[in-house]
C-alpha cells in the first residue's frame, strides 16, 4: 500500500491530520497529492490542503479570502504577500469542530464552483532601451526574436532589463544573440 504523503514538517500531527482527512472525506472533494502533500480538489481545481507545522496543524483554503469566516478562524499566513490563501490553524484535535469545518469546506466548494478566485496579476515585460535599439539595428535578430511566444520574449526582456551596467548588457546580448537566431528560448534548457 502506498504511503500517504502529508505536509507534517515535524511528524507530530499524524492523528490530527487523519481526523481532518476523515472529515474532508465526508464532502465531495477529491484527494490528490501535489507538491509533496495532500490537496483536495473539485473539478480539478484546488480547494484546500492540510498539513502540520511546528506549533499547529492546519487546513488552508486556496481561495479562503472569499469565505465569510463568521467564526473568525481564518488567518492570512503571509500578510501583504498572500492574496487568496487563508489558513485555519489548530493546536489539538479538541479544537476541531467537525460541523464547522464541514460548513467552511462546503462554502469553499460552492465558491470554487461559482468561479470565485483571485487571478494572478499580469506583469508587463520590463523594457530595456539597449536591447530595443539592438533589435532595431539588426533586422535578422529582430525577425528571429518575433518568432518567440510572448512569454519567451518577456524572459529575454527581463534578462536584459535587469542588467545594470553597460558591460553586463553587452555580455548578455552576446550570450543571447546566437540563442535568438537559433530559436532557442532563454530558459529552454530547464524545460522538459
């Protein structure tokens, strides 16, 4: 039998996570394993996960920001960074109110089915005057560059725009010019 992978950083929450798992299994969520831990989905969309940390075990709701949180149990684990994710932390099995947990889970399922989610912000590609002028000067380079997807073009723009010194910009251009001409994306060697 395959061993369940759970986020239990300190290996002390086995029984408590089993209790949460048991409660979650009473809902229509489907258990899957992503990023090394248990994630529960509906229609292949992440709804919640469970895990254990040093001082607590938790349920985190992917789009918890949309939950009414009438019991005031949810926290933003990383204020100012995390937009949608909310955690419900417990320090013992006695803290777990099954009826309330199921209520929150069912609300999260309803929200997911309604399509409530925070969409990642689209970032504009960085600009680099040096790179832009090189593309204008070299039509072969420009034509080859235009063949890349917007995503791969953005990678090149950011690579060039983050160079601070002129000599760095020149050396980076020397590195990427043959890649662009040959149709090789900046990070293609890392992609499968």
